[in-house]
């Protein structure tokens, strides 16, 4: 899938602090002031976990591309159960990320 075919906002995404937010709060942006995700609405989740969520979300476009590259480079060989399980996980993650699950 090329960037022009992507259904999500193109990367790169970054987990950054914004000047207008409390210090230490990370937000997911795809450019200066271009907010993609606010992970701080649920204050019942510790700040460190909310920031970890922001970093994971920011990595999503790169993780998707890495998974797609793995599927292209390593086609599933027959008779390798462990590898088949890992590839199934990668395929499921790509399907979920692209809305094909």
C-alpha cells in the first residue's frame, strides 16, 4: 500500500510535549500543532502509561510499514509452525491497522 492509498493520516507521527499543555504530557502529532490523539482524558490511567500510549500510537505508521515489509520479504514456508504463528500475528496486525480484519 502506498502512502496515497493509506486510510490513516500519513506519518511520521511523533509523541511530543505541546507548549499549551501541562509539562510532561505527550500528545500524538503529525506536524507542529497538528494534534492526532489526546491520551490524557482518562486521569485514572497513570501519566507514565498515558505517555507510553502516546509513544505507541506515534509508532503505529512505522510499525505497520515494518509488518508489511516482513510479509513481503518472508513469505510463509510450509511446515514451520512457529514461524506460521508469528506470521499470522503480523498478518492480523496489518489487517487490523488497515481495516481489513
